[in-house]
């Protein structure tokens, strides 16, 4: 039986799609996300549940949903101290659009701002899965976890490096971290990754008075919830976005446009020497 050209073309399209996704299926008058019609999700699940469903492909338990909600809230804002907020407000002061200002704030995330969560998650997950020499992974026993924590701290100290997820430039004790750990224990979201974080904290506090910060706490909890380390910055962005939007709006509505953030006499110039006559001498040598 002959197969029509149109049928062959349709078969080729089905076997060689230009784009593949398992997140959301869109058809005329139909939107299916992870197997659920979106009209059924609207009004029936919370935003954290939707985030979990999109990322993990399944609906979270109540405890998992409440834990993710707490994590997102913990990232919401840190005043005008972070570079991302300052960048967004500076751009807002120039008259840039909301999306431009927010984009500028998000683009300012880097290794030293917002990147600590992802780096901390990666370290914890690699250590728990692989262990170290003498303590092969996956780590399970409390003894092995304590031993690995000591080795990790020594390695960072010997390299004169800071361990991401510990210490804070404004807080000697990050109030968000202790609250998150308490909630995680209540919701049954504490596991081996968080135990390793706490073991590292114990050593750091005894030797240098350094405590776990929000990134270190969330790195352990998110890892114990099964989130891959590469999602770390993305989760932080989802939590921080409302704060950045709020600062942009405040700058646009409460402050004068193109406002002066500091006076000229507050600028320190490293080299005040004025090179007079130097250009003429250069011309003489030609």
C-alpha cells in the first residue's frame, strides 16, 4: 500500500522532533504540566508546590512543600547590602525599565554573591557520594561524617580558602540558618548532607568562631531533599526575585531620578599627580 507524501512527512516529524521536553505539553485549548492540566493546578496548589513539580517532576509531600516554602522565604531579601540590590536600584535611578533593572540585579550574581549556595551543595553532595581517601562514600556512619568534616576543614585551611556556606560579613550568627534547621527537623528534611554541614560547623566554631550561614543550612537541606547542586543558584534566584522587584519599585517611587548616591568629596583617588607638560615632551621625541 502506497504511503502518501504528507503521511511520510508527519512520520519523520514525529521521529525527528526539533525540540524535546517533558515539562509542559501545549495543544490547542490544552496545557498539561508534568501530567496535570494547568487549570486543575490553578487554585489547588501553592507556588512552592508548583516549583517542586516543575523541577522534580512530581508533586511534593506536605512537609516537602512547607520546607521549600521556608527556603524560598529565607532568601527573600537582605536589604540594600547585596550587590544585586544595589545594581538594580542604580539602574532604576537612571530610568531603566523594571525588567532591565531586575535583569541587572540577577546578572550581578556570581561566585561571591549567590554562588555560595550552589558551591556548598556541590561540595556536600560530592563528599557524601564519593567520600574522601580513607572514608569511601556514600557516607553513612556518624563517625565517617565527623572524620570527613575534619579532613575537609583542614584542606580548606591549608589552601587558605573559605568554605562556602559558613560565616557572614554582617552576622556572627545568621538568624535564618538556625530557624531553617529547626523547621527542617520538624518536617523530617534533615539527612546526611545537613549532618555533614553541622559537623563542619562544629569544627569551624571551635577553631575560628564561625557559624553556618543561610547558604550552608539550605545547601544541606536542599541536598537532603534530592535537589541537584546545579539548581542552587536557580533556587536562590526564585527566592530573591521579589526582594529585587520591591527595591526597584521603591527606588522609582520614593527617590528622585538619577539621584546622587555619594558626594564627589567621598571619592578617594589613588593617584592625584597631574602630569603637566608630558604630552609636549612626547611630541618632541617623535
